[in-house]
C-alpha cells in the first residue's frame, strides 16, 4: 500500500512540475508596408516584428536579389522577426518594382553596380525608416543581402553606413576599396565555392582589401554551392533562364546558422 501511495505522490509531483514548465509563446508577427523617400524616389519597403515580444530589439535590413523586393526577401524578413528582431525588407529600385527576366534585372541593378554610392543612399534611407519604429533599438542595426543585395550591404558598409554588422549571401564582391576610416561594421560573407558569377580574383581582391585595413570579417565558403544557393526557387529559375544557379539546402541551412551566431555576437551588450 505504501508503494501505491508513493507512486501516486510521485505522479502528482511530475504532473505539477510539467504544468510549471514555461511554454514559449508563438510569435505574433506584425507586418507593415512602409513608404519612404531617397534622392527623390519613392521606395516601398516591408517591416515585420513580433508584437508579442515587449520592448526594443535590434533591427535587420534585408536587401533583395537583383529581382527586386519580392516574396523571398519578405519571407527572410519574417524569419528574422521570428528570431526576435525587427526586420525591414528594403526596396532598392523604387515603387516596389521587380524584374521577371535576367535582362530586366540587369537593367535595374546596373546603376547601383556603376555607382555604389547610390546603393548607400538607398540603404541609409531604409535605415532611417526602420529607426522610426518604437520597437527598434537604434544603437543596434545590421543588414543582410542576397546576391545583388550582398553587393549592396558590403559596399555600403565600406562606404561608412552606420551598421553594427552586415551579412552577404552569395553576393557580389566587387566595388569600392575598404577604408579603415569609414568601415564601422563587422562582416560575414557566405560564399558558394561553385559560384560562376564571382571569380576567384574577386575573392582574392576582396579579402586583400579587408586584410589591408585589419577589418573584422569572416569569409565562409560552401564548396558545392552555386550562386543563389539560399533561394529554394533557384534551381527552377536556373533551368528557366539557363543560368548556373541551384538551391543547396545544406549550404542554405549552414549559412543561416552562421548568420544567427554572427548577429548574436555583434549585438552583445
């Protein structure tokens, strides 16, 4: 009988202890379309944050591929919001314009490749906008970018945009030289080892530029990954337009984990 009472008591203790285990609340994402202006152009961004989370939190700007601000960029912003950030998917082209072909995408992206300062102006307009949200910890803002967006965040950082850190996913590595008097951000580059759009010379020159000023950066290479390796639609798009791009789930997951750890480190108090 004593054994029965013992087991019943133990069961109640276990049940009681389980009832007091905190359950992590499911994020309640708040999404807002925002409009802002840069150099006379109307830009249409997308802001998302977890409204169930109290207080301020670091902000992350998300810069799109050369296709423009589409659902892919917005989904990445949502993922960041689920991690506890306020995220803003940035419109670099204006009026939310997107491209449906590589030719049109090239036309839209070329002015920024020719003039990295233009990219900086547009990114800083987004930075100003996200800082207007009461949820934003204005002292802790970073940026991530994909393909064209990687080029944008890297060059904006080298030109002095006030960010804690930037992350490039399969981004272009050309552009301005690093300047120790301008570069404030720490850098993470997630690069596909089989990227046909970024030459080995680009990689060497990029690293040399950062090394020459003692920049704080991490350069990760995923050996079998092509350009656009993080985008689940890349394989289909590659076949459609005969482009050497392909989704790589392993590299996608690994680079996202690298980014999460990088962001946690740069936003440490």
